[in-house]
């Protein structure tokens, strides 16, 4: 790892390390005043409806913060975030760490001197507003600190769109490209989410369970993704015609095919929104990358992406020429 990459990784992971240290210090300082079982989950009114063993609390929160720190460091080094996007990534990490640290600390505070079982423990909702304020402040600090470390330079920034691959088409010839992609675990994940929403709605209330059910149905809809390149542009849809995402030809500057690391570049799988890019990511591997005129990338992991990118470049050229 180069010195610059080490600095970027350190700055990205630092807020999560600081959050972990603060949380451990607070836990040790308050341990004697905490019940054996902590109220750890609260309903919409702030009433405790879930508990966790005091020791297990540390065993859960510490790995969570360390895992997030490692993820942010990985994205900072290998995530292909350049310029302003890299600074926003760093600032976002500081914001997430501050939000989590405050919420975890507030959870310990509301458990102080609580009776065993903690049934009477409340979590005032104003804590969430303070946590959001802390996130905004920490995010601003992260953005300022990010300026101290040179951001990676986009290797495609000076690349001429004419240098991209194309497919030769005769005048008047029409062509299209389509593929279906997915992952075996997506339908299973959708079923788990739907089941969780149903149980949550039945056991608590449907006001809380309905959003989870809706999320599960949306994941199920996009468990198989249809990718199309034609005269309308690049289109991605699920098992149903809608919802769908389309990037029209007039908004595309150029297209490429390249390998994508789902974790390092997007932090996971599914429909992802990251600084400088959005996309449908169902796995790591080859992907078609459409560079929009505003500079943002739209990425879809799909087989035969080189053909899709080449045809997309040809269709973009035709659209610009008015043919």
C-alpha cells in the first residue's frame, strides 16, 4: 500500500475507531450502574421492547464499528472514488460514525440505574435529532480533513469518448442488446425480508411491518434484472415492467466495460447510490458503465458487458449525428 493510500484508509477508518474507543470508555465508566440486561431496542414511542445481555452488548457493537471502519477504508483505497466523490465518501463515514456513536452512548445513558429487565426504560426520541446534528457536524469535519489527503485521480477523466469500443452498423441498420442477470441469494433475501415484515406487523403493528414488507417485495421484483441497450438508451428493469431505470442516449457521454468490486466500490449489493455513481449491483465482476454528461456513472453488473458498452457508444454517436 502506498503512503497516499495509507493516509486515505486511515482517515476513512479513524472516525469508527474513535467511536469505538469512546463507546468502550463510556461502557467501562458506567458498567457498575448498568443492569445485567440492557434495554437495546425501542418502539416508535420510545418504550423498550428488546433487551440484550450487558456483555453481549459490547460483543455486538465493537465488531459493528470495526467492520464499518474496515469497509470505509476498503472503499477509500479500492472503491474508485475520485475527486469530490472521494471527499464525500470520507465525510459520509465521519457522519455515520458520529450518528452511531451518539445513539449507542444514549442507549447506555437511558439504562443507567434501571431496574433489572428494564421494562420501564424509555428512549426519548429527541436523542435521534441530536444524533443527526452530531452526524452533520462530524461530516463537515470529515470533509475538511479529506482536503489534507490528495484524492485519487480518475484515470478516465481525460479519455476521449472516441477511444471507446464501438460496433459497426450500416446506415439504417437497427440493433439491440439484452441480457438477464441476478444472484441465487436475492430471492432468498427477499423472502426473509417479507417474512420479517409479516412477523413484525403481526407481533407489533402493521405501521412498522408494512415498510419492511414493501422493501421485501421490491427486492423480489429485482431478484432478476433485465438489462437492455437500444435506441432508447440503457434500461434496467425487474420482473415487472415497472419500476425501472433508464438512462437515455442524450444523457450519456460514453460507455465502458470494466470489472467492478461490489464491496469496495458500492459497499454491497442491490440498487446502490454512492458519491459519483449509482447502479444495480448483483455481484462482483464485469459491468457496463455509462458515464453521464454530468460526470456521474451508472453501473450495471451483467455478462457480455463489452458488447453492451460498444453498442451503446455506437447508438450515442448516431443520436448526436441525428440519425
